[in-house]
């Protein structure tokens, strides 16, 4: 494998240093998408949101509970709490 340039090394390091912030921002965006979507698109957004919530340290059983209730307001409150903790 080829050596990475200093720029690439720094970009990768910055990504991993800011991974939690990136996941939190994406979770906020997906909550908005949940409010606006229906059907297959909504299921796709839930799946993506679950991935980002796991990256933020939310337990899988809590995520499953939120998906079962299918209420974007509950997810929005959870994400808002995560933003305030940060």
C-alpha cells in the first residue's frame, strides 16, 4: 500500500477526531427527513439514523424502541439532549 501524503494523513486524523460531531449533525438532519418522509424512504432514514445513533453511544435496545414507536419527536428530543451534553 502506498504511503499517504501529509495532507491525507491530517484529513483522516481530523475525520476521526470529529467523528462524534459528524454523527450528531447527520442525526439531526435525519430527524428532519423522518418528519418529511413516508414509506420506503422513511424506513431507509430509520436505518441510517440507527447507525449514527449507535456511533453516538445509544444502546441498540433504545434505538429499537424508538423505531418501534416510529415517532420523530422522541428522536428529536434524544438528539437535542445529546447536543446539549456536547
